[in-house]
C-alpha cells in the first residue's frame, strides 16, 4: 500500500480553507499549518483538526514529516518560500501567480530540478475535468483549427487602495490576480506560444494595473483578445472560435459547463464535466499523482512558464515593477 502523502499549508486565508476542505473530500486531513500570526494558525488547526501547528512557520520547510506544501500567501512572498521549501526537498503546490516574474520562476524550477521535487502552480484551469475534455476535442481536429479566442474577466473591487487588489506592496493588480487565469486559458487552446503581443493599460492611483486589454498572435496565426478589470464587472467568459464551430465557457476559471456551437447548422452541444466546487480537490489529486509517479507532465508547467513570460513582458512594457522586485 502506498504511503499516505502528508500535506502542510502556509497561510490561513480563503484558499487555505478550501484546501483543507478538499483534503477532507479526499478522505484525509491536513497534517500541518503555518502562519505569520500564530493565533490564526491555532484557530485554523482547531477548525480542521490539523495535527501540527508551528510556533515558527519556517519550521514547516525542514519538517521531515511533510511531503507536500501548499503555499497560499500573497504573490510577492512566493519566491522566498519556494526557495526554502524546494531546497529542503518538499514538493510544492503554489497559488497563482506562482511568482512575480520569469526570473523568479526559472530560479524556482532550477531548485526543484536540483532537489528532485515537483513544483506546480495551483491553476484551476490545468485541473478541471471540463478542460481536459475540451482539449481532447480541440486536438482531435473535429472542429478544425483554432482561429480566434476572446476572453473577458472583470471584477468590481471597492476602490480601497490598501487592499491586496491595488496594493503594490502585496503585488496587486489585474494581471497577476485575474489575468493569469485569462492567459492560462488562452495559452491552453493555442498551438504555440504567442510571439506578437500588444496591450493597453489603465493604472490605479497606487500604480497597479487596474484595467488592461491584451492582443495576442502566434506563428500559426491564431489570435486572442483579453479584457481585464479590477473595478468593472464583466462575465468570466471565454469563447474559442474554430473553423467548424465555437466553444463558449462561462465562469471559466472553474468551469464545469461548455457549449459547442456548429458553425454551419447552429446546433448546440452542451458538455458538463466536473464540479466547480471541487476545483481544489482536482488540483490536489493531480499533485499527488505527480508526486507518487514522479511525473509532472500533466501539471502543464510549460504553459505556466509561457504565461509568466507574457506577464513579465507586459509589465516591463508598462514599466510596472513591484517594490523590491528584480528583473
């Protein structure tokens, strides 16, 4: 019988709560929790019957009982924690955006390779059953070649410049928070990495990217348009236009339902697969499979790298650098 993998979580926010609940769905419990505020870690542990609470969360990185760490802290803290966790032989599932920029991601991937551990981004799109089904349909060629992709993602966040959505000290802004979903979805349906990128950006008073439009094109002449906003509600919608029809998914980051429309007849085919509420369950099952088999091929790291390269290029063009960030 295979050894049960032991999970630890860094952070106690919304995602950490979802993660603990997902483990319960897997028939197991969270082994350890760490947080900068010890009292929050204790309360979290009591809520989810967590075995171990660290007085100093850094102890998590060297605890021999831990197999996988889920990092749920703000974007700008990720690389610091990735360095420690990976160098101590821990497998890591890290919240999106996995790092601030490509240099940080390449460093983390190198450490993971040197220490023979798995590193993956907790990007729901890579793991939802619906997308695995749609990728098969697209790759089969039955709908022809992907021609154009349109994507909208807009949230209405209160204009509080201290919250993480606009706070530069917490790596705020639309691109790293919601744009990473948009670019990940687009990249997954494109045959090649976009090599032509044009954008417009509107900055919040803090200097974070409040709103952006992005145009992408690759060598196969596939094109995409993305509209992002942190202060203007939009449907979370992706439309993939192919030669013989189009695919539409609403609430796409955790999509469970897609509609395929035939280009000639207009006939609609609805595909439902997976469950939005089980998004983290799918992520963690895929992560455990990768660790057990020492095979990360289904974790889409290449797409994660491509998306990070695009986001890094865009922010350099926007001259939008976070405090303390190096590139």
